[in-house]
């Protein structure tokens, strides 16, 4: 399409020891990251972690205290916002209320006195699937449609990087889910770098090629969604992206591919590439859906690490799965999510059970961290 063909020789976005202090408070603390050209990148973290400040520095709306912002070979750290090849779509995507959809999208082109306005706006309307709405006024569109107009209005300026600051925050849940898929489709089609700020882990996982998890001004971990989920490096990431069981243990053995951890009287094996500490105390982590429940002396096959002496303390049926809490002899309640395939009955509260998991699913985290 015309839009994709405008995407020529563009560079990676690079943040180097980027720092922002407000008085004595460090909102962004020497972060380093590279967003390869054409990637969908998500900055994920709770309110106040510094993600919006990071985005505003890239946009030029906030001056860094120190560090560098590079676009390809070009340093833009102190450049004026309008000189940067960067556009932002905000949550409150104020469209011009007195202009129709066509003119809202055409606005940037008219200012630049571009000659083929009709063709370019037509291509944009088609990209965001709003061809039939061109003559309508913003107030006549739904929230999701208005959001797509805001996106088209930003994309038509041909930025190298599009920044999205909680762009779906104002939409209801169902529309949000639909727009996540839509945004991902559009990003793939135009091939531009998108940097998306969100506190919603499911949103980040749905859309992003790479997620950076931010916490208190620093990046805790960065990688593809599946790596962050399957192999979290910190307790913070383990709990922020989904839910984790974290069981206190002590490293007692060490071989080529795995570590052996003594955990509440049993031994667990952890693959070396999922061990984020290599001596002393650690947290053995296992996702609730990776844990198998079996009745004591049950016939279920239970490979790998096995812990005995649990008692079912809570059962919640949630449609696709059943979620159990299992009280262990040392007092901790572990979570087990079992897919509802219709093959098995529910375990009742009070049933004594064993828990087990395949060793390859476990991870090991440094004990020197808080567990929320
Ligand atoms: P949210 O999703 O709530 O916007 P965030 O992760 O985007 O959160 P930031 O907006 O980047 O967080 O703010 C990070 C921290 O910096 C917060 O503690 C905030 O109070 C502080 N902060 C942001 N802007 C300023 C400012 N202009 N002056 C002083 N402190 C600020």
C-alpha cells in the first residue's frame, strides 16, 4: 500500500542511560534499551513507574536530566518535538470537533501543502477501515472509531516512531480487546516502530514483539512476551505478568544443565537457563497452570518434582479452568489452575492431594527480593 511504501531507510530507537529527575526524585533511572526498527515495543508497569515520563522524553515533551535518545545515527535528545520524526497518540485523542473525519486525517497534510491529499487520506481511511465514515463528524463515531481516526491522523505524518500512551484506556473491555488486535494488524501493515505504554499486562502480551517491564524507574526485564512469562528473572516480573507460586528453597546441588534445590523437605530440579541465582537461598517459581494435582496414591502420572501433604482449601470454577488453592504442610497456599476439559471431576475442599510439575517448567529467583 501507499502507506507501507513510505517506510524507507529508518533506524532503531536507542535510549542510552536515559535519566529524568524531578527535584530529588528520580522518575527514570539510567535506562538502556533498543527498539529495532519496525518492532512493536511495550513499556509495561504500574502507575508511577516512569513509563509515561520515558515516552514524553522520546516525544520531546520532557527534557532528560542526562543520557541520550538516538534514532538510527541521529541524536534527538534535545531536539524540539516538532522536529523529531515521532508522533504520539494519547488516551484522550481529542479530534477536531468541527472537522469531518476526512479533514481530521488530512490536517497534517494540508499544513505541509502536500498535493495528493485525497489519495493519501484515502489510503489511511482504508488502512483503519473507515472509508464509509469519511464525511461524518467525530461526535457521530464510536470511541473505537475515534481512536482509529486519531491513529490515522498520526500515521499520515509518516513518523519513524509512533508513541502510544495508554491509547485504549478510555475504551470498554470488549472494544479494547478488539482494538488490540486491530492495532497489531495496522502496525504490521505499516511496518513502523510502535512504542506502547500500558499498565495492562494482557494488552502488552497481546500486541508487543518485545516488552520492557518497568518498576520504580528501572527496567526489570525485557524480552518477548513468552520469555518474560515462562522465564521471569525477578519476583516482580513473575507476579506482574500473570500469577506465580514462589516456594522458599535452598540450592544444594549443581550439574551441567540443572540446579537441585531443597524445598520444604523435597528436592526440585531447575533448568540452568531458568535459574537466576546459583547459590544459597532462592525462590522456586512455578506457574499455577503447570502444576498437576493428584490424589494421594492416585494413579495419575506425576513426572518430576513432587510435593506431598497438601489439602484442597478452595475451589473456584471459572469456566475455562478450575482454580484451586492447596494448603501445604508448611502453611503456604499454592495455586493450581486446571483446564476444564470435561475429563475429570472436581476435587472437593478438604481432599488430601500431592502436587507435581515437570522440572522444565520451574524457575529459580534470587531470594534477596520481596514477594508480594
Ligand atoms: P501513570 O500510568 O500513572 O502515568 P507512569 O508509570 O506513566 O504512571 P510517570 O507519569 O512517568 O509514571 O511518573 C513517574 C513518577 O514521576 C511519578 O511518581 C510521578 O509522580 C513523577 N512525576 C511525573 N511528572 C512529574 C513532574 N512534572 N514533577 C514531579 N514529579 C513528576
